């Protein structure tokens, strides 16, 4: 027997949100992966000209996703703490520890973008 509690409804709602987000990501990934370079350039231009607020929200979401991947923390938030001792950086600013799949510059850029209130 399932008890209809606020916690249960919250869990159901969260799963619905996650399923919808996954569908959008899959559709967008399918669309973008099929584009050639001139089509990708036109898409980027149209997105930046027509939907600047959407563009900034997508950029911030992508940056947060990059940081979650780089730090192996699926719940990472822009103001969470993490190990900032990357030894691969050399003369680069101290940034999140990562496994090298992403360049130090990518991690630094993602960290900076994810911490912006508005891009």
C-alpha cells in the first residue's frame, strides 16, 4: 500500500522532472549531433540572437554539468566545496581536481561560468 504523503508526491514530481529533462537532452543531442559545422554555426547564431536568456541558462547548466563530471559529484552546486588542488595546472589558477579527460582550461571556464548569476 502506497501512502500519499508530501514526501511521496515530491519524489514522484522529481522523477517526472528528471524524465522530461532527459527527453529534452536526448532530442537536443540528436539534433545537434546531426549538424554539420555551418549548420552548428547558424544554430549558435540563432540561439544567441533570439533567446539570450535561454542561452545563458543553457550555458550555466552546461558549466554545472561539466563541473559535476570533472569532480565526480552528481550533486555538485556552484557554491559547494571540493578539492581544488589540480596538479596538472602548472601556472594556471588553482582549480578543481579532475582526471584529465577535460583540459584544465575547460574546468576553469566551467567553474567560472557556473558561479555566475547571469551570463
